[in-house]
């Protein structure tokens, strides 16, 4: 079964607006302990940078695991918009609950429907934390 992680940047890999990629080391530690997870960039950064450029922000150990970006939908910034972009990626790849499991790491609850089961919501002011890593590993172990 394919395991996908849909990854936001701002408010996840660094506190929103502070210290670009300051939480990347902690994120990398957790991801390296979870072989087989593939990363799809869902961050708005995908709207201005290509996939190869986005990979350059990551350590070599993670770059090959970044397999794509979600499509940009017109209503992507509306309530549930990022969730719809994730679903559009899954649909285009022929993935659903029968052949894949996925999780989104994001700091904006508005981009997802209430109680969306595939979301680890980070604190935008802190970014990815040890607690978020524990939640991610729990999902991975399921």
C-alpha cells in the first residue's frame, strides 16, 4: 500500500513568517524513521516554483521521496480547498483507500473540512514539533 504525505511549508517546516526551514531537521529525523513514505508538496510554494526547485530545499536523503505537487484549483484557498487539491491528486493518480493511505501536514484548518481524518494540524507559530512527529509515526504504524 502506498503511503503519501501531503506537505505544506509555511507554518510546518518553519513557523509562519519566521526562520525559513528551521524545523526541517526535526522533520527529516522523523521521515527517515519511516521508510517508504512519499511526499507530495501541497504548499502554495508550488505555485511559483517547479518540482526540481522545491526538492532543492530538502536534504539529499529526502529529495527522491518527493514525487509531485498537488494541482492548483481555483477554489484552493476556500474552506476545504487544500483537501480538494489533495483529492484531485489522488484521483489523477488512481489512488484511494484501497491502494493508498495518506496524511496532510498543514497549519491551516480552514483548508480542510471539519474532522478531516487525514490531517495533522501544526501550530503555525511553532511549525512541525516533536508532538507532530509522534502523531505522524502513529499514522505510519497503522
